[in-house]
C-alpha cells in the first residue's frame, strides 16, 4: 500500500525565487525515523508572511506502507 504524505515547510524569503513547483527534494525525518526520502514540490505559496519573512511550500512524499508517521518533524533539502 503506497501512501502519500504532504510535507509543509516554511522557508526564508531569500529562497522564494529558488524553489519551484515540480522541483525535487529530500525529506529527512528526525530520529528515530530518519532516512532520506525523495519528494516533489507541489505548491509554492506566492504570498510572503511579512511578520516572519517566510513563505510556505508543500511537498508530496511517497510513503509506502505508511512507514513515516504523519506529524514527524523533518528537514528538507532541495535539489
């Protein structure tokens, strides 16, 4: 059974022109889950949060067998 997780990330304003829909990335869940899992950028929020200087990105992460639980804190590395 192949599940899919939607990973929500907040990025600093200076990354806004560097991230695009369809871009590849790796999602690295915190321990004890760990690993380096390929994901794809699905949404780049066009609106910047002026208070925090950040914008949102949503990635789609294949999750075969639901091996990664939803809600785990992760780091994202963009290609």
